[in-house]
């Protein structure tokens, strides 16, 4: 009999694909608070889908009682920087209180493993409400590890290409509508990785949870200058791009590991790919010596950028 794996935010871009990947190994249950998206996710993934709002602890408790998961992947989040700046209460309710609720009920119900999906915006120096909320989630989950039999860990992501509301589908819609792509920061650099790589990071963390519980784990990602992506886009697809007013909370570069985290971070390789782990409450025996930022990361090549912008998932075409 398969163990049950529950994904909060399971009806989102990443959650649905995690469900498709993991459904052969687990009895996967996807949860979300938007019933229209729940229906689409069920059709897309073939997984069972239940309504649940992580900000409501009784809803979390009811769903955990019904499904009795052994593994929880916590992907539910208010994830947009500008929305979180305008609506900080909503951001805190979902990203901080919601994460607390998942952690508390997971311990209460004896869940074996909980993995939280985090972001490079949580890395110091934090510049926005969204990043701060995810930094708190990382601390809550890692701080809860070791208190009970439930193992907690977090996966720290860069930009998942073509994820809902991210820059590539936004640009694509602008380009199709007006032929003009508007950008807040052509001088910014960002980490990009595919949804398959994002899913694989979770699979790697699940496979190696005995080593990494209590830690935040990321993996090597390439970065790109936003201007370079735009130039390649209009060169291949026509149109033009122009600068628009910046949004509060943005920064030019993101970090997978920040300066303040270096004493607690180390590198480990899986399947030939460097991964990075951070344990906030202990010092590393072989600490990293340099922060890992989108400025000093290996850059995406022109061909890799072309593959990124010309291969959206079917529902984004």
C-alpha cells in the first residue's frame, strides 16, 4: 500500500507537476483553496484533489485527519512581490501563519516528513515582504525539526520558468497583445530553472531527507541578465521592449546562499549537480567561502535562453 503524500498549493503550476511525477510512488493528494483550479488540477494530474486553505488551521486539521499523509510538500503561498507589498496581511496569513498551521498539524498527526518550498528572495539581505515571509517559513520549519519525530526541510528555488504569474508568461501575453514587452528591470539578474529541475530538487530532497532534515537545500542554477533575455526574445519573435516604473521590494540580484549564511552552508553533489545546504543552527565543517548570487553564477547561454523562451508548457502557449 502506497504512503499518502499531500501537497499544499497542489493546484498551482509546480504542485500539479509534482503530483504527476510522484503519483506512481505515492498516493498523491493535491490541495488548494480555489475550486476552479482544483478541478483543472484534477484533470491535469489524475490525482485526488481536496479544498483546503492553509491559513485556516481547522481546514488543515480536517484534511490531514481525512488523508493521513506520511509526507507533506508545502507549496501553498502568496508568492508575488508586488502583491505582498500591497497586501502584507494576506502574505503573512498564508506564508507565515499557513506554514505554522501546516507544521503544527503535521506534528500533531505524526507526519513523517514535511518539505517547504522557499525562494531565493528569502536569502539575506531580504528586501521585500514576500522574501521575509518565506525566510520566516524556513526558520519555523528548520526550528521545528528535531523536536518530534517529524522531519522538516526546505527547498530554496530561483525563478521556475513559465510558472503562473512569473515574468515569461507575462511577457508572452504582452507580446501577443501589443507587440511591446514592458520590464521593470533590464539590468536585473535572475536565476532560472525549468519546472523539471524544480521537481527533481524535491525528489532529491525526499530521497536524502535523513541527511538534510533541519536544512534548507538548493541546487546549482544558471542566471541571466533580463536585458539579454529581452533582446533575444525580440530578435527571434519581433516587437520591442521598453522600461516601465520599478516595483517596491525588487533588488538587482538574488542569492541562493547569502553572506550571513556562509558559515552554516556546505556543498554536496547529487547526480553530477552541485547542491547547497544550510543548517541555521550549526556551523559547517566545510563552509562555503563566497555567497552564491545571480551576479557570480554561471550565465545561461544564448541557446539555453532560446530554449527557455520557446518551450513553454502547453497551457502557456
